[in-house]
């Protein structure tokens, strides 16, 4: 017999979410996740993935992954410290360090668990972390796990950050103080003020941690937001994911050798969770090779992003103030944003509504993630569907 208390909790909670329109029914993608996807047997233009460079279905990565399976099998066999460290992992980490312009790098099984791992390996209850109010959930959870005092600062507000940094440091209550921020904020597409953060960090000797999940492969000609600002030597933790622009799965931290050595002996998901599979590892390394060899995909991504932005702007949509290819289309009212997304979907454009609490109340939006793999024809078709549905719902 299963727990009555559990069943009651689950039934009530799910009913409550459904009542408030917050219960997410998950769509199943039939086949590959590319610029065109099939859902319920219908093809749609996909503007919802993080596969910025189309690498998730890039033939060069697929061939490399197949070869890895033939040579190494499908699993790493153990956690890294026991005997799960394959030569492939070392090769990937060398490439990551090269890609990020650091002494060394360490890979994890996901970006999420990388943040859980890395923050708590360095920060503890005697420390404080200054965290941007719009930071990703995995940063928030990583900070919580560390038991450090979490001090939120207003989104990208350097005045607020400086004031809170000064207060934290001058209080003498903390051994170490870290400042942590997304490199690119995925809901609005804005870029963190890293020069401002670095300046304040220097002033107060803060540890700097940048999660560039949405920046790597995108900003800085593909090398990320830290590179975009030329701050490779001044950020302690360059964290990133292999799951978005890189197209595979996994996470990493790039930084100085002493930091990476410490993470290898103290970060718990590295010590207690099985290593990335051979196919994931080699496919990720291949992606880095491609990005370091050629800017072609990156250039195409920005061209497509700008094309979509211009098209939507000309139609009169409010696309916010994105500085990256991420293109929000801000509707305002939550229900209307959801209706808008639903109608787009019915007309063959798959772009998700994002509403409170993920974004502030009254800024409900449909978020578009163009990729380098979209053709002009696909983007034109998407823009024309936007026009039709926008007029239908009285948005433009
Ligand atoms: C997606 C994301 C992550 C998690 O990365 P995964 O590799 O998908 O686990 C972490 N941080 C930020 C900012 C993200 O956007």
C-alpha cells in the first residue's frame, strides 16, 4: 500500500495547479529536435530549443558519437575518481580550457549539477554570495546547498551590487564573498554587466562566478560572454553547459588550475555520480573543435536572430531589449500570452509562452529561440504566422 498522505498531497497539488492554469502538459517531439519538429504528427517551425547552432543534429557530431560507441561502448563505467575518467574526458577538458582561455577545466554531467557541485565545493556557512535576482534556478539551488548567506542584488544593478558588497565585506561576518551571475539572461536575452561586476569584485576582493549557459556558442564570436568583454583572466569561475549551443549534454567549469584541482577532489557530483558517456564526451569535444575552427555557425545564428527581430519589430511587436538572438515577444497579460502561443502552435510555429513566476507579473511573453539551422523561408513563414495571429488577437 502506498502512502495516503503522499497521494493526498499529490492529488491536491496537481488539482490546484490545473485550476490556476499552471499545470504544464509536456509535448512529445517525434524524431530529432531540429529547426522543424514533429508534434502529434504535425510539423512545426521550432522556436523553442536552446540548440542555437543546430549542433544537436550536426552530422559531424553524430559521426564522432557513433565512432565513440564503437570504440568505448556506451557508458563510462564509474565515477571519475574510481575509474570513470577516460582519456576522452581529459581531451574534452583540455579543449574546454582552450575554448575559454583558461588554465584548466572540469566537466560534469549537466549544467545544473555543475552549479550544485562547484558553488558548494568552494562556499560554506561562513561565506556570503551576492546573487543577481534573475539568476537561473540551478545557481539558486547551488547557493542554497552551500549554506552560505545568500544576498540578492537587483538585476544588473551595479549600484545595488556595490552597496551590498561593501556591506557584506565591511561587516566582517564572512570569510569569503562571491558574486554570481548568468552571462546571458535567457528570459530577456540581455547580457550581464561583467565589466561592472569585475570592477566591484576587484574593489572588495570578491570571487567571481559567471554561468554562461546561454552565452557560450553565442556571444564573443562563440566563445561566450567573458570573452565578449575580454575578461578571461579576471573571472574565477567560467561555468557553462554542453547542452545548449554545444548541442549535447553536460556542464563544465573553466578556470585556474588550482580551482579545477580542488573541484576534482571536493565537488560531490564529480565524486559521486558517473561520468559523462563516451558519445556525449566526444560529440561535445567535436562541437568545440568546430566552434574554434570556424565562425560560420555563429555568424548565421546572429544573422537569423536579427532577421527575426526585425521582422517582428516591423510588424509592431514589443520585442523588449534583447542583446542576443533570444527574441522575446512581450504580450503582457498572462492568459493572452498563453493564448498567443497556443494559436501560433496551431498555425505551425512552436514558441512557448513564459509567464509569472518565471518572469515578472504583467510581462507574459512568447519567447523565440532562433538558431543557425533555420532557413530564411522558415523565418519568413514564422513571421507571417506572427502577423496573422497578432492581428487576430488584437496585439498588433
Ligand atoms: C540551462 C541552464 C543551466 C542548466 O544547464 P543543463 O546543462 O541543461 O543542466 C544552468 N544555468 C543556466 C543559466 C541555464 O540557462
